[in-house]
C-alpha cells in the first residue's frame, strides 16, 4: 500500500517514524521558514526526519495549486495520512488517494477541533484527552471517526510532555489502523456536533497571566502556553516572562497579583483564590534567571503588584 504522509510539526514525527518506510512514497511538509535572531532558514521537524531517512520530500507553497495536485497524482497513493501539517486541503486533494485520506488529531473529537487542541485542553484544566483518527472532509476536523483512544492528563503535564504522550499513543496504533484500511475493515462513526468545541490557534496574548482567578487556573494557563507563547506578566511596567511556576495550597492573603511572600528561590503571588510560586523568570531585555538572581538586581518587595499590562 502506497502512502503519502503530510506533516510539519514535532507531533507528526513519531507517527511518521512508526510507519513502514517502504510504504511511504512521499512526505509533504511546509516550506522552510526564517527563524531565530538571525532569521536563518529552518526546516520543519518532519522534513529533517524525512531528509535523514532518504524519503522523497515535497514542500509546496500552495498544496492546493494545480501544480501540486499534478505532483501528488503521479504517485498514485492509496492513502494520505495528515498529521499536524498546518494547511487545509481542498476537495480535489482530499479525493486523490484510492482508499482514504486520514487525519490524526490530538483530542477526543468532536472536542477541541482546531489548530491547538493540546494547549486548550491544558488551559481549560481537562483531566483527559486523547487521539482521534478521522476520514478527512472539507470541514476541518469534522470527518467521520474510525479510531479514538483516551489518555489521562497528569497534574504536571505541560504542552511538551502531553504532546509526546499523545504522539506515542497515536504512533503505537497507526500500523494496526493501516492494516484495517488495506483490508477494508474500517468502521466509521459520525461526530456529534452537540459535543463539539473549538481550539483556535494560540496567540501571544493568550500567555498573559491574569491574577484575578483561581491559582489552578493560572497554573493551567502556564501549562497550556508552555514553550510558545510562554507565560508573562508585568513588574514595574516591564515585561516579565515566567519560565517556571507552581500553585500552592495557601489561602489568599492579598489582592490578585500582589507579591505576598519572597524567598531566595521564589516569589509568592496572590490570585483571587490561592497563590502561585514563581520560580524562574526572564526579565525584559535580559536572560533567563532564577528568582534569587532576579531579586538581586531588581527592587521588588512584598506588597508590590504584578500587573496585566
């Protein structure tokens, strides 16, 4: 069975790795992008893997163009597998594979349809998530399901750890699913629209910690924005990125955002209910540092307030 794999992000790499490479006739990924301080061109994680394993690579600027469609047709693929690709496929492209165009989504559909299901599950304090395999349709993440597997979210999970767990879960079941495709044994179940929710792309402003909330909500937002965009607040009107934090079991003894305790290794900040310990920070125009180092160079005292900007 001939497979074309579409993917760009890190989540897709483990799944690509699990598939028998002799079945993969082409890997489609997004074009190289300029990244970093020096704006050097950088390949997607999927391209790096494909290049290192001598797989055919296709990086169209427009996957739905007539030129792209003609390129895909040449391979005569039985199955398209789409994982964290980052582009919407047209009806024409979806109709190209002989057997199935499948998407692997990092949520228990129909919950968290969209670009950031892992992030929003954490931000919203979910205790479980999972992966869902669907037959792709023109409407994003609304296709019929043929495989779903649940996973518990650990209290210390962040985007990076949960993404890795979900990728492992999906990759451990991809080949069994492909055998079912080859033998025409898939059973499809329609999604219930009444249970649907959205997971739109995360924006930079989603990382702002608003202290007028429960401490667990502040911590869940930190977990869901970990990596990018990261969490941040403002101290003395200057941006302060928060690189590590944890909730306490203490009762609130100050107003939201107020620094209610200072130790060598942490700042305790009041929320509307409960408090947060900030343990590592990145001040504006500086490098990351422990709270101890931050306190040595900044005039911060108990009673000061961290702001929302």
